[in-house]
């Protein structure tokens, strides 16, 4: 079994045990209102839900892996991974009608797991390189 499997399993376990205080949840509520108002202003309100979902996923990932905040590769990876869904969000014909929460949750979960696996892979590669150099 590869070391990445162990790290990924540990990260998923940590994600299950991770709980945010109430005041941290206030920020997404306020930013959701601002996001919805902004997309409504430009007449693209259908993009508000996928953008907010993606923002919550990346916010949760950053909070979960906060111990890596001092590493430049972490922020570079987050920026690249956050930019990748933008063309997908723009290409999908979103609707203003009701969307099943299961569909949005599936997209967010897949996004979360993929980025978590990418971070685990890069971290193991960087740690191996640092161990080989040091």
C-alpha cells in the first residue's frame, strides 16, 4: 500500500472529526448573501449556488489542512485547484429551478476528495524530497 493511501485516510478521518465554532459559520452566511446579491446584479443568479458550494469546499479544505499554511506549495496548489472548476461551472447550463441537494453534495464531495488526495500526494512528495536532501 502506498503512503498516500495512509495520509488520505487520516485526512478523511480528521475531516469527520472536524467541527467549526458558530462564529466561523457566520462568515459563509454573510458571504453567501453578498455572493447571491452580486450574481443577481449581473443577472447570473444560477451561478451563485455552485460558486458558494465551491467556496465552502475550499474553505473547509484550508481549515482542515491549516497546519500547511506556511508552505508556499500549499497555497499554489489551492489556487490551481480552485481555478480548475471555473470553466466547468461556466460550461454547465445551470438552472434557477430547484437542484437536488444530492447533486450539489456529490459535486462538492468529489471536489473535496480530489483536492485532498492531491494535497496528500504533493505533501508526501515534498516530504520525501526534504528527507532525501536533509
